[in-house]
C-alpha cells in the first residue's frame, strides 16, 4: 500500500481501453498544492499537454485527472474542448476551481476522446476517492505496460519525516528529452515553488531524459510534481540545510521509475547503461551516448547477446562529434575489450556480460574530462509484433 499524507485518489473503468482494466483515474490534494511540470518536447502536443502547460503557470494544482487508452492528440478543436470539459466536470464535482485541475491522457493518437464515457464516470470517480487509491492510479495509466511503476522515498527533516512518491507509466516510444511517459510525483513536504521547480528539472535531466527504448518521443509526455505542504515544515529553499536531502530523494525515485520504464520496454530483455567519458564537453558525450543507444544494429546485438563491439564504435563515429578512433577504449562491464581502437580481449572471455539482463558498456574517448550516459534496452521480436498491430 502506498500513501502520501494529504492526497486522495481513485481509479475506475469507463470503457476507454478496448481490453478492459482501469482507464480513468484521479489524484486529489486536500489543499491546493504547489506544482512544477515538464512536458514533451515534440512539436505535436496533445490537447491535455497544452492545457497543462498553461495551467501550471499559476503555480498551483489540486487535482490530476488521467485516462489511458486514448491520447486525445491530433484531435483538433474537439480535443481541446474535451480536455477542458473533463477538467471542468472534475472541478465541479470536487468543488474546486477548474484552473486547479490538470488533465492527462495516454494511448492511441488521432482518435477523439469518448467524452460521454468520461462524463458518466466522473461522479463515481470522485465518490471513490480514498487515501489508499494510489496503486490503482498506476493501472489507470497503463497502456502497453506489463507492470505498474511506483516508488516511495522518506526523508527526515529535523523531527519530521516527509514522503515523496512517484507513479509512472511508459514502455514504448521512449527517447531522451522526455520519453513517452507519464509520471506524477507527490509529496507532503513544504517547499518553495522555485526550489520545487529546480528539483524536478534536475531530476528529470538525469533520469527520464536519459532513457531509450526505440528513439521515438510522444505527443503526451508529462511529469508533474505536487507539494501540498501538509508535513508542516518550514518551506525548503534552494541552498537550505535540507534542500539537498529533498533533491537526492527526488533524483532517487525518478531514476527508479526511469529504469522500470526501460525494463518494461515492450518486449525488452536487456537494460544497458551506456557511459561515454573522456569527451571534450558533456554535449559531445551525450550525442555519442544517444546515437549508440538508439542504434538498431546495437540494440539487436544486445538482444542476440552478440558482443559485436564494432557496431558501438561505428555508431559513435556517426554522432557528429570529432574524436580519434585510434585512441578509444571500450569496456563491457569491467572487461577492457578495446584499447586504442584495437580489440585486446577475446569475446569468449567477456560474452557472458551480455547474457545478464542488466549490464554497462563504457566508451572512453580519452579526449577530455566530460561524460554522459543513457539507459537503453534491446529490440526484440515482441516489440515488432506489438507495434505493428497497435491499433488493430
């Protein structure tokens, strides 16, 4: 059971998902909560994303209403009307201002939201609000996910213990700069808006912006963090004694959710951390890591447990970054496989590394002191089967 003081939640089935299962959820803070958010970088943004981006500008949110099975993206004026109406109906039922409700959707693109089903479920959704409903939210967010994604951290602030909980969704259309995912982070810790925003941006950059499944970025990516302050601590500020404690906890839970998303990568059997170090700057390191992590040749080699290290070096070479290929070292786990661009270890010695469901590959450019990383998955037959028949 997962709980966050001051938050209630509920989830039901209203008939949006074709195969059944909860598809409509609500998170409600008993008091207006400070909010920070990060959204998709895709130029094509779903109606609820655009509405959410506008509403967090006032700095507060009291309710998040989420549906799965339908993205409400590329649905024109009707899409905006449906997103607004959903938020309005929830606000009216809760007795709060509509501007404090942020809608969120995930699922098939280009299909109008079945608004009549949404309308019929709002009253039931609100009536079922409870302190024990957060786990149901993870189900109401799931599309191709095979398992719910949630985690909780507890932090001591003097004599008080605060709770930070993250609820996530995501399995496919995952790439850096916001993946195809939803994540709602809830905390009872009182924190200033600027500090909340900084903590979220920092955590996202080193978690959700570092994961890859297939290299695609969705229209609906949304991460929201709500702080209702019911813990009663003095509001945390940037640089305060306990701010770093809060930041570390947010980093921890976003990283955990990010790893769960890659592990659940629509048929994935491998989770691989690719580290690029020895670059002139972080931008160069990031470019190379992303190129390797999205390479289909590399990802299929991971699936086949084939230690074809040449594919990694070749991918690095097309990343648009200058380096000397005759200087690079490459490690599979702790094994140095390549030294100064030449293989120095027989694959029979290190191939077992690739049989592990989790392993690390490190490329050292020996060209500077900067580094970066991505966490990627393999591409399997199951990924192809699932996505070739996603709508049918």
